[in-house]
């Protein structure tokens, strides 16, 4: 993985794109910190500050390690824990022995913590940092300088903490907007390939099968034409609630079209998924929706096959859904298995596969 690549190259999945941006921030912080700190190693060595020079060498080596691991292996070396530790220690010790010359490095070090650590860890680390700098400032500088340093460094940490908190909230909200359908709250197509591929990997590695259900409301256009699009939207929202009450925590519900939904059921055989689909169709037709709207749905069920790609798996389910529509709607059709996967005695599915 190249941490300097564009987000489009990193991933089409919004969640992975956020991770890509975070890695770019980590990469650049370590790169430019190395550029800034490396010359100071010789400066401190020539001044006879051997311990500080050694600490700065460790800081530079850590920066190089993080950059190398990110570029060549796509791994965040030690999750960035060494950078803030070494930066704080170096800044405190440099201020103690070099006075104001060391103090100047405290401010960028404090800000960097919020970009490299989780917010709670960064906040706790900065509290320790500010207290340590206050003690050193009280020992090293006049009282007036001590108060200026303590309050200015504390305010810097507070402002950066607020900024980091707001960015985190914004990141969560943007990811939610990018990955969910705004009307129903279901997942949208941006997550589809990754979740289906995850289930395929579980099938290939651990023989843990999964099934999916495609569900499409029958004659939904007539609802929009007769009662209006607002009523149609309410039907879709209530449908989502009815489906959600039947799902397990591990199941995933997508809205993949206007009135078409997909359910991914991990560790579920086709016969069990078929039972779930029939229960869902019963719950849909059993009682009216808003404004007394009575509606039915058609569904298809497909268990992931060995060696299948997600598109082949989804296409089998899609073909079965077309068949459910062609047979009169308001029914469930199980997708035929691929021929090489069928057991010899499975004559019913073999005939269906031949028809398709």
C-alpha cells in the first residue's frame, strides 16, 4: 500500500477511505518530524547533550520505521505509541537543559498527539505533558514566564483537542451518510462488495456458509401513483422496521434499489434463509401499511457457493427473484446451485439449474 496514493486508489469503501486518510496524516507527520528533528541530533551532540541526542536518534529511528512499515507493508508500526512518548520526553528534557530553545518544541508535540492517538489517550497524555512542562517551567523560568507557558500550552492543547473531537464527529457522520440510505437507514451499495467478500472469505477459509435474500415489493409503482411518493416513502420506512425486527445483530440489511432490499445472513444455510424469507413475506402481507396500503413482496434466497465471486452469488439470487416475479409474485424462490456443487441426489435443483 502506498500511503501517498489518492483515496480513490486506496478504496471505494468510505470506511476504508477514512483509514487511508488517517495513514496519510501519520505518514506526513512522521516524515516532516524526521526532517525537522534529524539536524538537531548533531546540534545537541556538539553541545555535549549526549542523552538528549540519543533520545532524538530514537525519535528519528521510530519515524523511519513508521514510514517504512506504512509504505512497504501497510502496517502502522506500534500504532504510533512511540512518537508521542519520545516527543514529550524530548520536549520536557530539552526545556530543562536548554531553556526557551527546548520550549518551542513543546507546542507542535502537544498538537501531534491528537493526530496520532485516540482522543482519550491524547487528552490524558497532554494532561501529563502540560503538568510536566509546568513543573520544568517553574524550576527553570521566572514566575511570570511559568504562568505564561502553563496557560499558553494548556490552551493550545484545549483548542487542538476541541478541533480533533469535532473532526472525529464529522468523520463518523460523513461515513454514516456515505454508507447508509438516507430514507430507510439501511446500508447502501458502497458496503455491498466488502460485506459479501467477507462472507465469501469465511466460506473459503472456515467452511462457514452464508446466504442472502433479495426482497422486492410487488407493484410498488402503483402505490406511488395512487397514494403519492410520500406514502411510498412511509411504506419503505415501515418495511425496514418490520424486517429489522426479524434480523439478528450479525445480519446486514441493504437497500439496493427503489423498492428492492438485500439481507445478508452470516452462517445461515439456504433452507434456513428460505424460512426467514417466508416469514418476512408473511409479515409484509399480514397487515396493512400506512393509510391502509396492502402490499406483498417477492423474494429469492441464495447460499454462497464454493469458489464463487460476490457478483456471481448475487446474480444467482437476482435470477431467482426474476423467476419469483414471473411465477406470479408474493413467493420465495431458492436460487439453483451451480452444477458442479450439486449433490447427485439433488435432482430438483439440477432441473432448475438446467432451466436457467
